[in-house]
């Protein structure tokens, strides 16, 4: 229970990722939708797992959350660049 902050933040990030993709469903390609749903589910899973695992394994959950944050941000950046490229292609 020592990493209560990280467990709650992970759970909230998972909900926000799923909420974002549900609100922007038509703007994103299927691969980005699938990735964000998987990442959101993994965030929620890490948040719940943090309450179950002993405190000495909490560092693994924090490292997992860090990798998921990096992967989610990278996915969002690539998705936005992809959408910009499609808009520029339509203008030509």
C-alpha cells in the first residue's frame, strides 16, 4: 500500500485513455484505437494489481507504468502526425 499514489494515478490514466479514444473514435485509425484501448486496460490492470501485490514489488509496477506512459505518448504523437498528413494530402 506504500505506492497508493501510483496505483490511483495509473487507474486514472487508464480511464482517461479509454475516455479519450471513445470521444475521438472516428478521428483515429483502427490500429491507434486498438493500441490505446490496450494501453488503457493495462493502466487499469496495473492500478488494481498495485493494491494486491506486496509493497516490495511496487517498483516493478512503477517501471511498467513508466513504459506504458512512454508508449501511450508515442502512440498519440504518431496518431496526430498521421492525421495531419492525411489532412495535408486532402488539401493537395
